[in-house]
C-alpha cells in the first residue's frame, strides 16, 4: 500500500516514519463528560492536535479553518485544556457563515 507524506509522522527517537493511525490512542468515553466536549481520537484529530501543540510550544500563531462539522472547535479546546492557565489565557470568539470582517 502506498502512503502519502501526510499520513506519516516522523518519530525523532527512532529516526523513522510512522503512520498517524498508529499514534491514535484508544479511547474510553467517561460517563460524566458532556457530549459536546467528547473528542474521539482519529488520525486527523491526532495529527492536528500534535501540529497545534508544536506551534504553540514554539510561540507561533495557529488558525484552524475548514468545513462545518470537521472537529475544529473540539480539537482546539482539547489542546487548550492541556495548557497552563498561568502562562496562557484563552479568548473564544465565535464566527458563523454570516460573520464578515466588518461585523468582527
């Protein structure tokens, strides 16, 4: 099977490429969690979370954009929950398809 560049992550420790699918953690849904805050790890959410964390560690701006329902918000907030509140403060600004630059 042929894999493209985006399906692989580089493992610095082993100096080799590894499929993102192999990095997806097994998930058990906690009974006390709100449905809207559940993020079931997939190849995409694992890859985007890794990318966002690397960019944040290196103090680079991050913006996720894409179609509705592609887990942008839950992926970002999942990463935010891991950040230190002593170092970071979060400002959430919601946009919709009706939001334009003049409204913002």
